[in-house]
C-alpha cells in the first residue's frame, strides 16, 4: 500500500535539479491500441452563459477588477480563453493520438505525453501530460506544497524541488495581484490547516482534493471556526482573502503580515483585534497593513456589524478560536474551484471556452490517481473546455475528478524519460508562473532507473482455418 505519512522536511539543499526541460516527442504512434476514445460520452450542453453552473456566484466570489477569480474565464489570471467552434462529428472518423510516449518514472508511477488531434477549430490539436499513480504502490505519499507563507508565490518546480517531489502540479485558484492567498482549503500534513472558509469562495460549487488514511477523495471540505467565548459570532474563515460584511476573518502567522482593507473589499467599517497566546493585546478601529503576524498571534478582522462586536473585547480578555473540518477529516488537502465528475456524472457545462487546464481524478475502485495538465493558448495546443476536460478524464478512467487552477498557472514538474527533473509541459506564459501552492507526490525510496513503456503492438486478426464440410 502507499504510505500516507509525513513527508521529508522541505529544504532547498535536498532538491533535485529543477531546470526546465524542453518537451521531448520521440515517438509517433497512431494505432488503435493507444487512442484515447470516449470524448463524446455525453452530449455537450450550452456554454457558460448567465445562470449556469460554470459561472461564478456573486455571493462569496472575488470577481471584479481586483478579484482572484474572473468568473466565466475559469482561471485566476482572468485572461480570455480560446473561443472554439462546435465539436467535429466523430461519425466515420476517430480522434488521433500522435507523439505518444510513456515512461515508468517510479514503481507504480507512469508519465505519459501525447498530442490529441481532433480537428476542433481554431487549433485542431491539444498537448497532454498525464501522470498515473497506482495507489497500491509502496513508498508514496501525497502532499500539499506551500511556501513559508500562504501569501508568497513560487514556481511549481521550486515547490516540487524543495520538497523532493517526484511530481508536482499547480494547485488552488488564488487572489492574484492582491493578497496572492489561495481561495480554497489547504491543509499541510505537518503544519495543519493553512487556509479555508466556511462556505467556499463560490458557495455550493467549490470542491477539494483531500487525503486521509483511506486514500484520496474529491468533495467539499469546509473549515469551520468558532470563538468559544462568543459562539454566536460568525467567523467566515482562516487566512482567506475575503471577509464578508458582518463576519469575522482569522489571520495567522501563515498569512505573514496584516492585510489591511484588502480583505474587506475596501469597506472602511472594520475593526482589528490581535490575540497573543489567546489574550487580547490590541483592539483598533483601523486596520493595519503590513504588520508582521507573530507565531503565537491571531488577528481577527470584523466588518460591518461584526466590527461593533469586536469593539466589546477588552485588553487581557481570553479569546480562543477553535477550528474544525466539515465534510471530512483530511490530513492533506488542496482545493480547486469545482468538481468535473461526481460518481461518474459530468458536472460542468462550458463547451465553448478553452484554456490550459490542470485536473486530478480518481478511478472507480479508488486505486488509481490521474494527474493531467493540458496545454493551451498557443498555435500548437488550444487548451480544453470544461466539458472536454471532464470527458477526457472519463475516458482515462476517472470516476471523480476536480478542476484545479488553469491558464498560465498550469504546470507539471516531474521526472522525465531521461531521469532528470523538470517542467514537461509548455506553460502558456512562456515560462512558469509564480503560484501559492502545489499538489505533489513524494517517493520515499531511492529511485530506480526510468523504464520506457512501449506502445502496444497491433495484433493481426488471424485468418480463420477452413473447416471441411461434413461428408454426405
């Protein structure tokens, strides 16, 4: 069985080489044995117009000129996607797979790279990078990879290299260009809860990839905070970049510095209370910005009516913030914006806007993990719509799957066919984007040599042996 255990301490001195590698396309194969079929498993539904499930809910979202999620564009960067034409008819023709190369990069872990050619315009092909993990393989653990602070951003290759990861991909959507904090739930195996909110940043939509002793899951995970001495006060989240009106946000040392009015949407009716060792040490009518948050400190920021409630807390008063999970008990977790598949049912509807994508899926038996990065926004690869992404995950064998951040954030760092470590996809910004966290696989044993996996040979259909007619 895989080990879901503590990872080695993150240290730059233990990293493998993280120099980016140019994609190697060494073998061209287009045989029936390696085609990925099934991209038309369900009819396409209308695109992301007003009111459908791929649009951002106004409640709890960070959309707008300074928001971390730009609604219908489905990526943190807010850049426009590629508007694609209708899916080509598959009647009388098949999707072609070219340049299909696979390597076993560790026992039970396979890297596959290929070009999927379907003729859908304006660019009729998409480049894929897939890591498949056998969850019964030994010496593997699965980790949320973060910098020292959740408001810091690093390259996926840095996060992977520092943690000695075998594979790492970009993780959660984030509040790009403002606080830079992740928008969803993130749980580190050693540090515990780093970020999270009670309802998610798109209530009723957000989902999380999380792990416990039983293995991986894709489902909503809520982080519920309670002030024990004031249980009726509404606490929205921990280290979350948005504090809704009338609620209280909690910020810890992991956020690094006080956020000021960035987290209140600029609303000035707010109050800041600093706790040290669970005692009130300051209570201010104005929010500080850029003040270092100590390791033993918690900063409470209340907006609207909640600011009035915080005003009643006197210096020296004991205030304890209790945190627990709703929906599961993860030891490791990283969020995306929404599920792609729930128990085999496709849950997304956009089929007109393509972006670079990152997705993680679990097969029906819960014994395989699929980590996929789809390149996009280039003349060589258009990216995928949400419907195409969900359908491909189905074709690859996923029963449940989640959409992580995409666009320029999409990056895969892994061991390659040469045995070196590097970025194997082609990020759409021309290089790696700085991101707040990543999802990684760590192999806890000496790595054996990489093993090429040859494509299956085409087996000729045997000619039936004639059977003599019975004598009359």
